[in-house]
């Protein structure tokens, strides 16, 4: 796993425009290489499965891959696996031993329908993609999709590499695993990649879901448990790995998150488990969020 020092990040922040340009290029180069590999195998493997834990940048990676593939001469349809969630009243199979619904479980998905659609997509048959209303926890009418000859379909979701859902389709799928794979280092101290993903979640949850930092911290406990059970054991199935760490991102997050973290420190009882985020952000020189390009993966989390 790659490590990058606080000192090198702060030195680069002295020239923010070039820092941003070089950081974005590193991620873009990985996407370009992945797209070329996917494109080369499109005839035999027209389905692309993109998995990764929470805050890994799956949505942006899927969208940008589809754009690159189009530039290579291949149409790529992108589908979020969130569309296949079951209505809340059909979640009995996702209940744990304590009787509570495990919201990270793959059993929350309509597995028979998902497999049926994978099979049809691989054979070029039309499907009706469902649409899931998260506010009402109900399925709504979706839209038809026909994969024509030469097209690709990109399916992205946390369970995309779980063999319970996709294990029967190895012959027609290409598997991609995206996540933060870089640690930030200051002397002997290391900030784990999961904490960088958590920073992303803290901002996105506040911006789009109205959650306080304390609520996201509490929610993240079950998210990490779900990752250990349902995501990490299957990342070895990936044909392609993409490190979605953008080197300047934590320097951007610094001034956005620090005031909220300092406030939360006195309110959240388990804050000690996440205090290293505040510590490392204080080590960093800030980069103005206004400099972040509109196409950047970081925009998925800061708006």
C-alpha cells in the first residue's frame, strides 16, 4: 500500500494549481488504462462490475470510465445497483440474529431479478431497470435498456463483486475494485485509507443527507462491519484495481471539516476513535476548494 508524507503534501500545496493538475492526472491515467483493458475485452466480457467500499468514488469512476470508453468508440451504459434494493417490507432475509435488518447485507437486493437482468444483458436482451425511492423505501417504475452489439454495461455498487450476486457470470464480466489505497504519513503516525473515505462520507452526508458528523460516525460503525463481511473478502476477484486517492484532496477537506470536527469533539462520546482525522488535517496546509475542477472525483463529496 502506498504512503505519502504530510511534508510532501504541504510542499506541493505551495503551488496549488500544479498540485491539483498532477493529482488529477494520476487518477485519470489509471482510468485510461482501465478503460483500454475493458475495451479490448468488450466482445467476450461486455459487463463491467465496479465494487468498492463506502466513499471509494464508485459513481464518479463509473461515469468517467463510460466517457473514456465512448471516446474509444464504445457506448457504455451505467447502472447503479442501488436500483435493485428491495422494498423495506421485503427485507426479511436481511435480518440478523438480533432480529434487526442488516442494512449492509447483500440480501437487501433483489438477487433473483438482478441475476435475471445480468443474464439478459449478457445475451443482448432488453431489461427494465427498476428505480428505487430511498425516501419511501419503495421500488418505482424504471426504464428499459437494450445492450446492442458492441455496447458495454457498467454496473456499480458495493456488492458488485460478491459471488452471491455475480459469481455465475465470470465468463462475461470484467471486475473492477476501486478504493483509497494510500496512507498519509507524519513521522511514525499513519492515517489509514478508511479514514480518508470517512472524511468523504462526513462531507457528503452533511451536504446531501443532512446528517451531523456524530450521526455519520455512528452510522459508519455498521458500514465498516458490512465492508469486512461483504466487500473486502471479494476484492481479490477484481481484474483491475484503481486507487481513488487524489493527493490534494485532504488539503481541500481541511478547512471544510476542521471546524465541524472541533465542535463534534466535545459532543460525541466515541470521538477518540476518529480524533486522528482532526490531528492529520491540522498537519496539512489548506487548498482552496474553489480550485477543484468540476469533473473531479472530489466534487462527488464536496458538491
